[in-house]
């Protein structure tokens, strides 16, 4: 078995059989997109999706590597990508979607927003000499096709076990746990502080990357399986884990990492300065799906500054641009400020490319020092200092260092802070027996056996790993569901995962 990459840019040197050679010479094709000038005026999805013919051609580019296929290894949920792509090239997208759904509860979401370039497509052998096969776009294509033409297939539910589980969190980990446990015959109720199910997929990810209708359809599918959703319920305040444990056999904590990090700078509490979540929620989500205190658009004006360098910062600038164009500032300025260079930016290159196409400006090697307000307490300016890069720090990236005497100010009527997320401390404070780590995340034994220090209370996803991806939360949620199922079967004593697996194998 040979997984050596062929030489870059020279497919003619590939040592491939004739079928693979032909596949290797098929040109890559991207799905069509909305024109940047048009799309910055609306919140509709940027990508318009493959049609059937384009999808077949793109799927044919897969050269079907011998096992273990690198794309499968690169995918956190280990989708059987070559098999799914084989169905697509044979003109059977529904069968392709069924393959993705075997391992992924949210293929239409992951196909759109996974950073494929560092996951499945980053591992794709074709990337050694051409653009990788567009695995994510094909996953979205076939799962969309299935959902729109025949619906998400129902799942067989095992006979009722009589066990009840409370899942906390409407996000990807919570939805994956809920679905997998329901299929195993348990009764599931999912709680969240937000009114509309979907968590960050509805409230955090703008509609131009992921249509909210897709999440609604997935939630309707879960409801059809018998899962119940209860919104407007902040666990730790409206109900406690202790109270939930009284009526349930186990509780799953999947609250994610939703608290924005502060800038810790003078003037941060001025009006017109938003945390990214509030700005995105108020800018993107229909008012009827918002809590009463958030039912108004965020402020915007001709100059909007976003501070940060990840995908959330790109979501904010692109939302800000759409708000400007829709509400009277078509030539407004939206700038992202980042303290390192573009090379160190943690977000996706594709997101930055889309932002630039939509007219977003970038300022690198700058860091805010303070926010300056007017007499009404509203932000008007930001003072920055210029930075230079020094040796790498613990994050592995070059450490930014201020350049003395380089300070300058810029005008801004609105500032958005997109400085990363942490776990809401309320849950740990309100839940005796569940312990935290020094990073403020929930402590669990390990990802295969994610029980907290409190028997019967499990956790997985961003509240355990810190802010991460939808696909990693989905993968963690699936593992948690299987560990919880074992716990629900053998919960008379605290048994470790290995023992539980042995018991399950023996069907004790
Ligand atoms: Fe790639 Fe993400 Fe789909 Fe896995 S879930 S195949 S990483 S797009």
C-alpha cells in the first residue's frame, strides 16, 4: 500500500492504473456562488450548491485510494467518503447521503462549515497535485438532495428501555447525543436557554454560511423520532442539574463555550461595543426567535471595527457589511483588526477570501489599547498600537510585541470583540459534584468515557474541549451517547468504560 503523494502540479507522472489516471485528469469544479456585489446585500447562502451533473463530475475526481483512506482518517466522524462519492458518481445522491448519515448526524451542516482544508480535504491524495476533491460540498449536495426530495430518512427506534435522559444544549453535541440515545430506546428531553433549537448553528452561524431552514428540518426530524425540545430554560438558573436528576436516569451537559472573552481594556463598557455573539445574534436571527431583551438590530454606522482573527471575526465583518448595505450605508467601511499577520490567522482562508470579495478591509499587526467615547458614553474612536512578531509562544505562533511610540487612533461608531469563547461559569457553580479544569471547562475522565465527577452526569463538546468545530462536537456527542447507553444499562455501580464494554460484549 503506497500513500506517498504524487509530485505537485504534474499529474502525468502519477503511477496510477488507467481508471485512476483518467480520474486524476478531471479538472476541479467549484459550485456556483452568489456574486459578491449582490450577496453583500442579503443573508442568503453564498454557495448555490452543485447541480447533479457538476456533482457527478466532481465525485469522479476521487481516485479511490487503498485502505486506510486518508480522507476517512482526516474526518473527525470518519465518514466513509469514497463509498459516498461512488454513489454520487453513479447518480444516486440519496444513497451517498445515507452513507454520510451513518456516521454524521449533521452532514448538511458539516459539509458547509467544516474547515475541510485541514480535515478530510487536507488529507485527500488529490491535493498532492491539484485541488482536493470537494468532499464537503459533495456531502452538502447529496444530503441537501435527499432532504429536499425524499426527506431525512427516519431511524428505527429500539424497544423502550424505560430510561430517561435530560440533554442540556441545543447545539451539535446535544443534538448528536439526543439522536443516538433516542435510537437506542431511551426517552429524551433537550433543554436550552435559547428559544429556537439549533444552538450556535442558528444563533452563531450567519445564514449566508448555513441556512437556518436546514436546522429547522433537522429538528423536525428529531421531533419525529420522539425527542422533545424545551427552550427558554437556562440550566443552573431556571432549573438545576440536581432537579433534572430527580426525574431522569442521566444528564448530558452540552452547553458549549458561548461566553465571549473580554478585551480587558479601558472604555470596553462604552455603548456601541458588542461581544461577537450578541452582534451576530441580533444581526442575523429573526426577532421572534430572540429573547425579549435582544429584539432589536445591533447598532451600525459608516465605520465598523471588528477585533479578532478567527472565523467568528469573519462572520461579524460580513454581517456588519450586510447590515450597512441594507440600512443606508452602502459605501460604509468595515475593517478587521488583528495583532499578528494573515499567516497566523486561525480562521479559514475561504472565509477571508469571501470577506475581501465583499469589500472588507484588513489591518494586521495592530492591537487595541483603549476605546474612546463621546460625552454620551458612546464609542467614537479606538486607539491602537502597532505590533511586530517575535519568537513563537506556547500557541506555536510568533508572539506579537508592541512597537513603542507607534500608537494611533481610528474612528468607529461600532466595535465588535471577537476574541474567542469560554464556557459559561454558571453551570459549574450551580452543579455540585461536577468539577472544572483550570481552563474553566468541564472535567471528564476522557473522551471515550466522558462522565464528570458526578455519577450519571456526562459532558462532551465545546464545554469539555473549549471552543472548537461543529464536527468535533458531533463526534464527541456520538461517543458520549454510547458511553451513556452503557452507563444506563449498568448504572448500579460506577463501572469504567472498558468493563462496561466487556459487559456489553458478554450481554450481561
Ligand atoms: Fe469532511 Fe467535515 Fe464531512 Fe468529515 S464531516 S467528511 S471533515 S466535511
